[in-house]
């Protein structure tokens, strides 16, 4: 007996085989990167930049699943790490480099011998830290530290460099919060679970469903602006995901202080909108009337 397949069926099998092979290849790359980091740590500590970038590449490989473009997977990874579009492009470049050579190119910015930061030397760092703890543990200010390094510490070491006003103060181990630039902004709205992080689920076909929404705010040629209706639509999706993950649990939802989070149905009796309430023969009408609603008690 011979089984004949239609051209469409043959194409479907070929596509499924290609998708499975691509998924297995990316999973293998994740393991290769993990093994590379483990083996390198046995010989000598790898550079922090290399570890950070390779871990970002691992997250990208996990996000780049069938149905998700490489641009979106890279951008989601970058946003999750507090980065932007430029970093997402670097992730895609590292993916190509690792696929071809099993290594990535690290940025050389600030690595030149003439621009080496002397404050990163352990002895210099410890000396300045000791001075802060002994003299200004609770009163240290940026300008005070700058003057001490430029006028006392660096001349004592024979160095000619100095610290400028462009230095940043931020908690150790956390990314600094920089000023908003003049480029195109990205707005991200998401629901976070205390136990599992960003709210998401997996449907019957294995597709990952997320509550996250990402838009490029703007009028012409952009996605418009985030409104209360958008917030309500996203909340409905978040509730559906929560019910799928926890069908027998009641969710407790908390929102930050945004005007969009005060959204109510258009026919809701909200006194701020001017809803009139009748108590017996007395009709109470707020001074601000912008919508017509009424209720008799």
C-alpha cells in the first residue's frame, strides 16, 4: 500500500521539521554558552562584561521561539535588562558571532591603556573607601569626593588625571537611572507576579501568552497613546492568563498611581463625572457635570 501526500502536507512536514531543528539548535547554543562560562571560571574569572552579555544572549535564545521575530525577542530581552534598542541590536550581533565562532566581540570603550580608570585598581579603591568610612560615612557628597580625589588623592599618586562632573551615583550592583533622551520612546505595560515575575502562560499549542504590551507612543506613524481603554483591555487579558494558571485561586491586583488606572465603565455612577443620585425626594447633582447618569434609591 502506498501513501500519497499532497504538496501542502509535504510543505507542512518540512516546515515543522525546520522549526524543530531550529529549536533544538538554539537549546544547544544555550548549553554551549553555559558550559563555556563554567569552564572559563575554572581557569580564571571571566570579564564581567562578557558574562553579562552571554547571559543576555541566553535569554534571547530562550525568547526566540517559533512565532516570535528575532527583533521582538531581542527587544524584550533588552527591556527586561533595563536596556534599549541599541543593546537589542548588539544581542542579535552576538547571536551571529556565537553561531559562527562560539565567541562574542566585547566593546573596547574605556579599555585602552591611556584611558584606564585608576580608581578601578583595588588598592586605590580601598584607600578611597577607607577615607569615606573614616571621615564622611554619612555626609559624603559627589562634589566633596570629586575635590578629594582631584586635589589630594591623585596628586599623591603622581597621576595627572581627574574626575569630571559626569560621574553617576547609584546603588552597587544596580543599573543607573539616566535622563530621558530625545529619541523615540518605548512604553511597556506589564503585570508582575511576586512568585513568577512577568505574568504569562502557555496555551495548548505551546505558544507563550503574555500580559505585556509594548507600544511606541506618538501620533503620526506611531501607535498612538496609552489610554484607559487600552489598560482595561490588557487587564482582561491578564485576568484570563491568571485564571488559566490558577483556576481555583482569587487574584489580588495592585496598580500604581496612574490616571489610566482610575478607569471605569462609561455608564458607571461616578460622582466626579456628574452622576445624579436621588435620595427619596432629594436629588443630589455634583457641581461638575460632564456625563449624564442617574440613580434612584
